[in-house]
C-alpha cells in the first residue's frame, strides 16, 4: 500500500515541524481567549493534530499517527510550555498566530496530499484531503474558541487558495514521479509564501453576486 | 458484505441528488453569513458530505464515498457556482434553504439507513445512523456558521421526526424484503413532505416539564 | 487483540453507567438552553456517546459500540425521559449537571484508557485517549450548545487533571498487571472525587505568564 514516494523520515520530520507551528498557533489563540494552561495544551493538540487525525480516519490509517507516535503528541506540549512562558505582548499575538499558521498550512497541504496518495486515493481526492489536512486543525481551533472559522470569512485574506496551490503542486510532482526533498520544498514554500503574500496584500475572494454592495452594513 | 438490496446506481443517483440539495442549502447559508466564495464551497461540501462522511467512518467504509467518488465532490462545487450567480434576493434565502434542506433530509435518511443496513448494522442502529446521516450535515453547517444547530432549538419546526419516519419506513421495507425504487420513493417523499408540513404548520416538540410557562422570557 | 484484562461484562456495565450520567448532564444542559425534547435526546446521546465514539473511531473499533449495542443507544433516551419529567428547578440545574458530569468523567477516563490499551495502543497513548474519551462528550455538548467548552476556560475548576490522574492510575494498574474490579474502582473514584474537590475548592490552573494581571478586564 505504501509505495516509496520519499523516505518516511522526511515525511515524519516535516509532519513534526508542521505540528509544532500549528501548535504554537493554537496555544496563542488560547492565550488570546484567556484559557488556562490546560486549555492551551488542548488547543495546541487539537490545532496541530486535528487535520492529520481527520485525514488518517478518512484514509483508514488507524490508530492515527497522533496516537501511535509519541513525538506527534509531545510536540504540542513543548509548544504550550514555550507559549506559556514566552508569549509576546498581547497586541502582537495575532500576527504571530498568522505567520505560524501559514507555515503549518504550507507543510500540511503537501504532506497531507502525499500521505493520501500513498494510501491509494486518486490525485484529485488527495489534493482535497491535503487541503482538509491543512485547514482542518485551524477550523477546529476556531470552533473550540467559539468563533466563525476564519477560513470562511470574506473579510479575511485568502487561506484556501495557497493550500490548494501547494497541494496541487505536490500532486503534479507525484503524477510526474519527481517527488523528492527539493520538489517537496518547492511545494511547501509556495503554499507558505502565497499565504504570507495574501496576508500582506490583503488578497480576498469575492462574495456571491449582489452581496458586495451591502458589505458595509453586514454585522458579521 | 454488500447484498443486493437495490442497484448501486439507484443508490448513487439518490445520493448525488441529496448531496446537491444539501449543498445548495449550505451555500445559501454561507451567503446569509456573508462568507466569500471559498467559504461557500466549504459550507456546500461540509453540509452535503458531513452526514455521509460520518456514516461511512462509523460503518468502516473507508475511504468514504466523499473521497473516492469525484461526483460526490464535484456536485457541491456546481451548487456553489449556481448559488454564487443566481442566489435569490436575500430576504427569500431562508425559505429556499429550508425547502432544499427538507429534500436532502428525506433522501439522506433513507439512503443512510439502507447503506448502514448493507454494512451489517441492525435495523434499529441503521435507523439511528440514517437519521445521523440526514441531520449531521446540517448540524455541521450550523456549527461552522457559529449558530445553535436548528435541529436542537425548540422554536424551530420538527426536523428529527420526519427523518425518523423516513428512516423507519426504509427499515420496515428492508425487513419485509420489499425495498425497490417505488418503496424507496415512498420513504423519501414521506420524509420530505412531513418536513414541509412541519414547516408549513409549525409543528413543534414539547420542552421539558415546567419550562413551558417561562418560554417567553428565555433569551436564547 | 483482546487480552482478558477484566471481564467484558464489567467494562460493559461501567460504560452503561458512564453513558447514563453523561446523558443526564447533556439533557440538563439542553433544558438550560431551552431545547425541545428531541434536542434533549440529541444532546443526551452526543454527550454520552461522543467521547466513546471518537475513541472507537481512533482505535478502529468499527462499528463503534454506540451503534452495535442497543443498550448504549437506549440509555440516553431513558435519561432524556427522566430529565424531561423530573428535572429539578432551573436554578439547581447547573449543580446537578456538574455532579453527574464528574461521575461520567471518572468512569470514562478509566474505561477509555483500558479499551485503548486492549486495542494495542501504548500506555501513554491510552492515557491520552482515556482523557479524550472522558472529555470529548462534554466538549461536543458545549459546541452544540454554542458555548466555549468549559474544559478550556480559565475561570472553571480543574477538569482535565482529575481525568489525567484517573487515566494514569488505570494505566499504572495495567502496567503492573493488577487491573481488577477493586483497582478499577479506585481509579474511577479517584477521578470522580478529585473533580468534586476541584469544584468544591475552586482549584484552577494558571494562565499564560503576563496574562494574570489583566484577568479582571477580559471580556470573554
């Protein structure tokens, strides 16, 4: 089932980095919502593991990596401790959440696509699952924080498109059988940089026809 | 595992129709919440696939149909495009959401019950899973929209009972071995019409003893 | 796969009791939120089954017990009927929710840990999954009620730590091969009593450094 697209240790390392940066984003959100240290740990774990857990359940990889690999579980706890003691001044938190979140987005859309493909899903389905892996944790984070997921809001900068581009690049590399450390890096960095650019230049997606004129008055 | 209760192509077509109408309902909710076009696509996918995805994970049908069948995935995108350009004036949206949602409810409670039964669950469990298939997508839609699921609210018209009746009819037809296109149609239409009647005549379920008198003052 | 740690009937009975008390807690929350009787049943089912369902999906025990065992499914309906007719006066509801929730917490953190271990997870992963089993239903309950999960809030008394202690005790008993009715009882009661003490004496966890001084002004 698992044909050797690239070494497991590379996948593993990338996953750990992605988990760490998403966990930082979750723990910072917990600080912003004024949760306690256990709430921070839960938010870190859910944000970091949520997308991958969903992916593993969908492709039938049980028990999911989140529960079979102690590294996956420990990383968010490390992130929680770091954020607990060192989190920046409150007004700078949102920016930090966004940058870490962008890095996780770039990493997870690529590793999610690759893992789904390894489990036999079609390339199109793999791209969708890669996007779900990348965005799922953040959506769960926002649901736990009782906020409308920022993925969905029109007044937030593009989030799904960078993940879509990164995941599609990975799928193209798989299709042409040129997936390796360098091409993976290209796909990850493309997703990450596109997300940073989307935030920097406030790229936004249109809303439904006839809704735009009434945007200003909309409460949420 | 899959004994031939009725042809797979009938199940498939009904599923596609149910996915389409639920997707319309999800995309319209996204318009009402003022989400952008990607938020519309996510809401359409989640509303349409959520219940079936839950069902497939529970019965162990992995990868779920949502990820192994491109038709399942494409249908909500078609619905998103239609709603994007053609959605009715804002004040008429809620009515349209409700009618499409009722059609999806009728279809999914029946196909969910049948698929669960095909995977070996008892008829009672199949009815429960049929209801979960039908209601799950709408609950996820409301959670993503950061609203109390309308399934739960006392001031909303009956939702679970039409699904229960449709699913139970399907289970009875399975038990008496008379499941076919006509009986499936009867079960689907029964669920759909009951839901429409519940909305037309504002059928409501009682709340807990001693709560009724204080209904008017309740804030939520 | 299933080595005989203790008799299945003991596990089954404990699960049923845990399901019942969590279901009471879910139905009472539904009363507080003014849901109708079907909303009460859904909240009872989700609160009672949510954690176990998540656990079973993660360890690959499909179909989950919630759908293969009619007792698991019926118990929340019994709880719904009881709460429907006999729920205490509104001002006493929150206290009752909390005590029943504590009992469910103690039971589920232990049975979740044991079942995860039986399915081959490491003891550490089993403890984590035991905590998720215990806390998962309550988190889903709060999400459905559109509230910030009380698990995460700094102004709520310790919740995760009692579950952690109960689950760890169970794991230690498994490691030393002394798991039996008496030791299980010790673990369950320890988790339950710790949670009651946490509520009685308002034990709380710290928040992130530098956040404590600004606690009073925080809006959420």
